C-alpha cells in the first residue's frame, strides 16, 4: 500500500494513507486532534516526505529485527531473489552476491547456515560453475537451489509456444488485437455495447441461459509478460468476445476516421478471421485449460508439495491423452466455432501447400488435415510435454517429495 498521497494539500479529498491515518486518530482522540496537522505549528506537523521516509525506515528496521529474532542465534534460513523490470521492460537484478553477503553479515547470519536458495533459471543465477547458486554452494553444500515451480511452468509453456511458428504468430496477433481495441476508451466502450447487444440477441433466441454471474459484459485482457496464466485469460476473453470484436473491427474498417486507421482495422480483422488464427486460438484454449489449474496451484501461498507434484504428473497425462485420442473432438470444436462465426474452413482432404501464388509449393505427401494434426496439434503438445519433463526433472521431484516429510502438520504424517 502506498504511504504517500498524490495530493497531500489541505483541500484534497484523499491526502494519502499516512495523513488520512493521522486524521483518523485525531477524530478518535481530542488530545491528539489538538496537536496534529493544521492544529500544529507549521514547523512541527511532521508530515513532510522526509519524515514519512524516516517512519518507513523505522518500520522496516523493526520488521527485519523481528525476522532476525525468529531465526535465532544459530538458526537455519533460506534466501529468495527476484528481478524487476525497468521502464524498457528489461529484467534488472537489484541485489548481487556482494550485497546479499553484506545483508547477511549485517544481521550476523552465516552463509554456512543457509539451507535453501531460490532464483529464476538464468545462467548467471543457476549456472553450475559461475552462477550465484554455485558460489553459495562452495561455502555451504546444504544450500539447495530450487527454481520456482510456477516460473518453470511459465518458461515451459512459453518455450513450447515459441517453437511452433503458427502459435508464435498467433500470440503476436493477439497482442495486436488487444492493443488496437484497448488503446482507446471509445473503442473499449463500443466493444462493450456491441457485446451487450449480442448477449441480448442470444437471450431472445434462447441460445444462452440465465443464471447468477452468467453473461457478464467482459473486456479483452492483455497477456502479461511475466505471468503465463494471464495468456489463458486473454485467450478466454477473446473467445467470449470474438463476435463483438469482429463486428467492431468491421465497423472501424468501413467508418474509421482516416484511411490509415481503416486499413489497420482491416488488416487486423483479416488476420483474426483466418483459419490459422482460429485454429491456434482453440488449440491453446484446450491445452492451457490443463496447465492453468497447475499454474494456479503452484502459486498458492500455502502449498501442499505432494499435491503439486501429483498435479504435474496428471497434467502430463492429460496432455498425452489429448495428443493420442483428442484430435477428432478438437477439430469438430474448431469446425463448430467457424460455423458459429461464419468463417471459412479449408478442405481437410486437400493437398497442403506452402506460400502463395508463384512461390506456392505443393507438398504432395501430406494433406491439410495432416499439417494441422501432425505439424501443429501434435507438435504443440509434444513441445509442452518435452518442456515439462525437462523443467520438472525426477531429481527435483524426488527432493521435494522427500522434504514433504518435514511438514509438521498432522504430527508429521
């Protein structure tokens, strides 16, 4: 929570958490009210930025002292280090090994008492020879390194998506759609109105039911750069708003204020209505349904380790079952989606070609269905399974399973 307010002037309706708390204490106690804020001398109100920072410093010192007291004189401890994004979206590590050692030394914490260290998977952090975890292991062989499970899953799915060209192009276009529609408050409002009219029409035709929380007017969600789960939310929002987004883009492409604006809307509309885009949209919606629950479980504050590991195994099993036996049901769902939104679906029995016009090459050996089934559907799932197996190796799974025996709940059952 922010301590300082944006506008701390006397006439402001919200002067920030610090001053508003002082005002609240003043209302509860007449003696306090007589000596604070406007009732105090101008040089003794103690609400300046400098004073607020000093108070925060006192708080943080007390918190650190309490943590240090809990560890005890010869207590064991773990460290966690994460990076932050700067304005250019570059990851910056604010703490380096010398600073970590300085902090530990200041609080009389010995590196030899370290029993765990957690960072991301970058080579300078997890590197076997010169990474941060290796340098600490030189001083303490018990400082086990664990790469955050949720971050591993994010990297696994992200890596798999980048390996298949059609999926990579899909995410690029998804960002373009969300940015174009969400960049303007007017377009955002028009999308909501279009969706509202669409829902009213569906209700009148009896094509959707009514219930508490059903048929909410949503908006397109932008996928986050560091949270893979947000990509699934973005995909789900576009599926729900596909018809409304299509109508909005068509309207802008015909009635936009400038030719450049109309052309951009037309270009985005053509890409969104292509079969490649729709196929990837439905495929990622399908596969990420399996991984989203796992992603949420791995980010729980209080985590059951064995349950999380079982979820990793069950997610792999579900993806494997989808690859081996799920094609027919999946392609039927894609066909239904195309029919619902009046989109053209290619002839699956036709020969698959690469390129267009004179550069077009005909691949006599495969059909269109073979391409989407084997080269895309299976390939995406194969990459996801491969990444999950690589980033959740048996050694780490065994270590965490064994460490679950140290859980004191239920008398170490």
